[in-house]
């Protein structure tokens, strides 16, 4: 654990400088003894039409492959990079937004899964058939507030529709008002709450059960137990 922390801190200094790394370190240390994060659970029917996206900067969307992994090396921390590699290797869906004029430049990404394995996804989530879990969206700071993440999110939902998924679910930190407003504009509806409590970096809360609409429109259940902190939607 200490080696992981040291690698992440060194990477944060390279990426954000001493000031940015200092803010990250303060937040990290504050979360070690006690951390309780609450999330709002949202769902959206994929049988309904999707709105059109018009980002301010022309971008190209596509599904990532394992060959795209080096693109993340300077964006995410080493521990996250290893996690991304495992997810791609095991068939999780990562969607990339690349500059149309320079397709080598990554500006945003987001993830989705139609199945969950706790050892791979660091999450216990029972997904009923036809339901997809969407998570871990990020836009590079220089390209934020230009509609790119909205376009990436809609491209992700279109891809899930092609796969035959009937509903998408996601969770958003209750304090992240910007992300909550975004997903509501995209047609998501609040269906419940979930949370986790972590003491000394160890999850101690039991499974949280929330209500979610099933793929046929009937009410169904899924259980969610977060084994690590889930990053906010960006």
C-alpha cells in the first residue's frame, strides 16, 4: 500500500505540480481515518430517443482497445492505470473522445459495463439482464465546459443501445451538483441512494440495497457495495 501511495504521489507531482499534489495529498490523508460518501443512483431508459450532442470543438468518438492504454499514462495515477488495464483486458467498454483535427490527442473518456466482477471492477453490483452500468467519466481540464463529455456520454448510450441494453444506471456523488444536473438533462431519473463507509481505507458498511427499474419496465433490485471510492462524473 505504501508503494502504491508513493507512486501515485510522484505521478501527481508530475501531472499537477507541487501545489496540485499538495491539495491531493491533503484530501487523501483526510480520507484515511474515516470516509463516508453518499451517492444518488440514476437510471435512464435506452428505449427512449437520445438527444443530439453539439460539442463546441469537433471530436471523434470511438471504442478504446488495449493499444490505447499508453494514452492514459500521463492522465491517471499509476494505480488507476493498472486498474484501467485490467478492465480493458477483461472486456469492459471504454469510450474515447479525440480531437477531430488531431486524432492522436485524447480529450475525454468514459466507461461502461454490462457485467460486474468485484475483482476487476472494484465494485459489487448485481446487474439484471439488459441493464448497463456507466461510470468513470473524465475530461481533460483544457477541454471542459465545451460539451465534449455530454457528447461522449451520448455516444456511450448509443453503443449500449446497439448492444441491446434497455436501461443504463449510474451513481453520482450527492455533493457533485454539476454532474447531477448534467445527467438529469440527459434524461436520467433519480431512483435511489447508496453509500459506503470506509475506516482506515477498509470498507466496513454492509451491502446497500436500492430500487431500480428492470429492463422490462418492472421494478427490480440490485445491490451495491463499493470496495473503493468511486470517482465523480466529470
